[in-house]
């Protein structure tokens, strides 16, 4: 009798595990059903769409896809805070009107400077130190800085539903990568703890660098200037170079991710493109077509014809943050 009860208990346990919801923070919409149906198809050996484990690659954008990006990219906030510290120690680092405006917190002038201004801030604040020193500064900032709107630490502003999707895909044999326009060395500081994505599976923008061993211990330096921007058409190029495989799944949130999804879903066999549309002004932010950050226009216009899924944050997610709603 005891053996029978043990067997029945194990059967019930296994049954409960098999029906466990892999995406519990998602509402029961067609979006969630579509994701699960796709994953089941490509991981079922009996399916015509079966993808071997070696080829199961999923690439995720970071800003606005895995963590928040408003009111401006978090890496820019780090850069401005670091610029203020640098200027307090040596005002001579403020070599332009734009840098002076950034150090004074004049975000209107910074925004008006466009990409050129942002790159000047990044080049000034992300160079002249080793990679290890830079990442120590990033870690210190993440440990102390707080978001002005939520009061949360920036690396706590990751999306719980996306954490579940990452975990679900890994449970189904996928390797998950980040392919971000953000800085490679910046994201690698928190990717393991925040997403369980190791630093070697992070693809991002890269500044100039150099190796030095002549006047001290061997080190890799971060030098002024930008070597490669991992955005728009740069994303497929970087993914192909780093991974050597076209992803089966690509997930983004803006038109900066369009080419990554386009390239991914143009491959042979079953492929899935997913866009996150920020529609929740109460729990997070609502933006898209006309946003200065994370603009999503072409993606919305062409998603249906390309067979891409669009996540409506307000409708498709039961909760936003790991810490609560």
C-alpha cells in the first residue's frame, strides 16, 4: 500500500510539474499562447518545425526589452553622474558647451545634441581607465543610484515577464543572448545577476580599446572614441560575428531592433520575432511612435505582415517588476 501511495504521489507531482505555467506573470492572451505554441513546436522532435538544441538561439535587446529605458537610457544617467564626479575633481574635463550642460543636469540641451552629444558624453566618461576599473565604477553606481520615478535600483527595474521568458527558453534548451545598443562592458556588470545571462553571451556597443603591459601589470584600457555601435543594421552583423548562428527567436522593443528581427525571421525553418510595445502609463510608461527613446513605428506597421508577435504591456502582463506590480 505504501508503495502504491508513493507511486500515486509521484504521478500527481509529475503531472503538476508538466502543467506548470512557464509564464505566470503573463495574462492568458493570444500573445502568451503564441509564444508557448512556438516553443513547443520547435522543441518537439516529432514536429516538422523541430530545431536541434545546438541551433536554439534567442537574442534579446536590453534597453526597453529586458529592463526599463525611461526617461533616458540608464547608461546615459550613469555617464552623466560620472561626468559630474569627474568635473568636481577636475573642471577641465568639461571641454564643450554640451559637456558643461550635461554636468549641470541640463537634459534639454543634452537631448538636443542628438547622437553626437551622447557619444561625446560616453567617450569622455568611459575612457582613460581599465575595463576592470570601469566595471567597478558601474557596480558602485548600480549599488547606490535610484530611479527618479520608482525609487528602485536600476538593476531592479527588470521586467518579471521577460525574466520568466528567458528562464522558460533556457529550460527548453535555448541559449539566451543579449544584443544591445548599450555598452558591452556596462551590461556585462549586471547581466549574470539580473538575467542569468553570462557576460560571454552579451553583445553590445564597443568603444575603442588598447592593451598595455609595458608600465605595469597587463591590462585592457578603454580609450576615447567608439569602435562599433550595436544598433539597427549593426545588430545582425554583430550577432553573426559573435554567435555564428542566426537566432531562432529575436525579441526587441524599438525600430532599432527591426533589422535583428527581420534577419532572424528571414532564416529557414520556424522563426519568431517579438516586439514589446510599452502601453502601460500606470505601471510603467506608454510610448512608441513618437518617443525620443525606444521609438517603435515601423515595427508596429509591419509586425502583422511579417508574422511577428507584439506584446501589449498593459494587456499581456499581469505584473511588471519582480518586486511588485
